C-alpha cells in the first residue's frame, strides 16, 4: 500500500484516457444534457467495480504465494501498459456520433448500456488482470486493500466521467480536433509508458 499514490495516478490516467466509456459519456452529455449522463456514468463506474473486484479476487491469492506468478504478471502488465502508450500515441482524435437514433434519457437504460459496455470490453478486463493485483501487499490484510483499491478506482471513474459530462460542450471541439486529439492521446500515452517502466521495476 506504499504504492497507493501511484495507484491513484494510474487509475486517474486510465479513466481520463479516451476510450468507449469516454465517448459514451460525451455523447450522452451532448445529446441528453448533463442529467441524461448520470445513469451512464454510474453504469461505467459499476462495471469498473465489478471487473476490478473479479481481477483482485482471482489473482490475489496466487500472487501472494508465488514469486514466479508475480514476476510473470508484472512483466505482462508492464508490456501491456507500453502497448497502450504506443497505441495512444498513434491514435487520432475522438469520433463522436451524437445524432444517431432518438434521444432516450431513462436512467435505467443508460445504466445498463454503460454497465454492459464495461463488462464486454476485453481491454478493461485485460488491464485489471495484469495491473490491479500488483498493488496488493501479500503481507497485509488482503480484504482491506482489495476494498480500498476497488472503491478508489470506481470513485475516480465516476468523478472523471462527471467532469467530462460537465465540460462536454466546451471540450468536444478540442477533443475531436486533430491537435486536441493528438495532445490528449500523447499525454495519456506518455503516462502509460512511464507506468509501464515503473511496474517493470517493482519488487515483490
């Protein structure tokens, strides 16, 4: 847990980086207004909560008892972060589709839609399976650490997407422009590359 600050930075960078969840939040905000985004934001946060919980519980015990498993997961996770960083560097700006279909601001519909988006995104699952367990100290209380890290990530996701929703109209043009998209993606890409290097040097 001495790496908790690093986890906060990584979780924030992950939530901020452009992806399907960010596109959904921005699109809902532009089509439905700020109130229409609440269901989607909570659905995305709940999906992240479920995925991170499954990741922690499935690998936590293994990593606590096997140095080989820790080393393997450490390097897989670091390699994946480097891959994400390089891909974001080469990725163009966001493409928002905000005029397709009738607007439906029902809370339940938006919540389920966002929840399924998170649960069906293989990148989210892979990210947590390779990264999340590395922040759990085998010598400490697993349950307390697990609850703290999982809730921390879910809250960060909710706050970041709320910020995107509140500023959707102001940042849409910048995020979807060539320059804005390049700056956003390269900033996030550089962050992932840095975290990849840090995790590769982590000690069990």
